[in-house]
C-alpha cells in the first residue's frame, strides 16, 4: 500500500475549483469530498477522497497549471519537472465527466515540451 498524497509538491486548482496535487512520485491526484470529523466538531482536521488521475512518467513535477480543453470534458496539464523540463499531459478527464465520456477519451499523453 502506497499513500496517494505522500510527498505533495504542488497544489493546483482546475477551472471548476477542484483541488489537485502533484506528488514527488509523479502522480496527479484529485482531492474531493472534503469532510470534517463528525466526532470532533472543534477539530480542524478534514478528510478527503484522493483519486489518482494520471501518472506523469517518473519525473519530479514542481509546479503546473491545468487548462480546460474545448471538448468540455478533458483538460491538459502543463508542469515544470525537475528532471524532464516542461511537460504536457493531455486527456485528463474533468471530475464532472461522466463514465461514458471517460470511455470515449484517449489515454493520457505525456510529452516533453522543452528539455531541461
């Protein structure tokens, strides 16, 4: 078992306000369904659902931006990577995309746009 949110390097928000992190293990992870612990109303601790959205190929992403695509169901990630330089990851589904829309999408495409 490997935690999805181990080593978060960068926090991102998409145009819908969904929170993502880029991890030191080259994963893009969405965090949704935030809740406070119902047993401790005074606590500031929250839980969230973590979902691996894309594996970026083994680099070390340090910053990025998500941009919505014209199709309305996918987005593209541009990220600065300490090992690879500038990378682009295409075909990332938006959180609101239906199961049918996700099936129609192509696999993620990870490209090195500019080498370090």
